[in-house]
C-alpha cells in the first residue's frame, strides 16, 4: 500500500515539475501576458458567476496566443472581495445614465424594482468593464516590461562579473 502511495505521489510530483519547467521555458511576451490579464479582467468583472471560468477556458482554447496563466491570474485576482467596489460603481454609473428616463412599471412592485435595478447595474457594469480591462492591460504590460528590463540588467551584471 505504501509503495502505491509513493508511486502516485511521485507521479503527481513529476507532472507538477514538468508543468513548472514548461512555464519557465515559455517566452515572456508583455503584450500576450497583458492581453490575457485584460481579457480575464473583462470576463470576471461581468456579473456572470461560475460561468466566467468556463468563458475564460473557452477563450484560452480559441486564442492560442493569449497567455493562459495571465488570464487565470486575472480570474483569481478579481474575486468577490475585489469586485465589491466595482459592482457598487457599476450601479452608480448605470444610475447616472437612467436618471432622467422613466422607469418601467409592472403590476408587481418587486418586479419593477428588480428590472430597473438590473438594467442600471448591467449597463453600468458593461461601461465600467471596458476601461478597467484597458487599465489592467496597461498596468500588467508595464510591470512585465520593467521585469524584463530588470532581468536583462541583472543578467548583464552577472555576465560581466563572470568575465
């Protein structure tokens, strides 16, 4: 029994090591990483819980150049806690667009409230998701560029000390 467990643990460890080696060999392209994070940000900001992960996987399968790790990082970054201010701002933005328009009234008061709230929230959310994704792209692009420059400088210093 112990040998079987050790064999399974070694198999899992080998797979993880192989995956880490694959990540290390991946060419770092600031655009692909930033684009992956921006797409993940856009997908995760939209209020479609649990479906956003499937959409992210579908995007990764459809577009090979998108950095799947960056997209996954965005899906992890934009969690329910970080989305609270985004969703609050979404309603505020949507509310400013519909402030002078008449509300649609239903016979059921709850339905009236629900429809008008949802309309404002979704429109505001869509309007907000685009600039947040663009800002996320710019931030991640700059971070990756700075990282690459620092890595290159460090590499040159190491090579000059070696000679």
